[in-house]
């Protein structure tokens, strides 16, 4: 099957098998290894990407499904100014994700603070629980999200709240 989509700002076209998952295409065909294969059944969150701006699990998406869509992986996101907000937020919180979960935590944070510029406890719960990390405390990850949101609000609106 032929699939065309916008990947990190570049038009991308390739042939895929009907049963191929997006994570396989990203990692094997396109050498974008930021989305990590963890459980491969939609639980751990490590394979997160943005699909048309929505946080999505690339292990659960058939590759053909992204035809005419916009896909952003951590590699593309790191080129944006939005990434810098999150980098600063994590630094302020003293949160240093490992290589396995970093891309998922960054994209999850972006999704959380884009949909909820002042994230409430429900948003923080959903974001923290979206990535199955057993080695960072809830407080540290949620603080990283809150600080990232502060940085984003200040950059966009010149204020913290
Ligand atoms: S690899 Fe675990 S949710 Fe995709
Ligand atoms: S899984 Fe990466 S810091 Fe916990």
C-alpha cells in the first residue's frame, strides 16, 4: 500500500504492508528511533508520537492509517521552539528522563500543556500515567509538566498564569 504523509515537516511517501505498524516504519524504514518499542500493545506509552497534533501510540497505529496525516516524532519536535519550553521546564524540576522514556515524556508534556495551558490535577494525572516510568516520582514528572506550562505561558503571553 502506498502511503503519503507529512513527517516532521517533510512530505514522505513509501510502500507499506497492511499489517505494518507505524512504529516499525518510523524506526526501520525511516531511521527515526526516538519512538521506543516497549510493550508494543498500547500500555507503556514509550512509542508516543503526535498524529495531527494528538498524542498517539505508534505501536497501535497501522502505517497505512497515516495517509494524508501530519506525523511529528521527537526528532522533528526537537527542532521547534516548543521543545525548548519543555527542556527548560524539566531542568527546573530536576527531571532527567532516561533515553527510553524521554521522547514520550516530552511529547506527552507538549500535548498536556497545549490542550491545557494551565494543567489541572486531572490533566497532570493523565499525562503522568500516560508514560509507564517506575523510576521517577509522580511529583517530579508532574512538576516538570507544570514548569513547562509556566515557561510556555510566559513565552506566549508574557505571564506565568
Ligand atoms: S510500545 Fe508500549 S504503548 Fe507502544
Ligand atoms: S523509564 Fe525513563 S526515567 Fe523511568
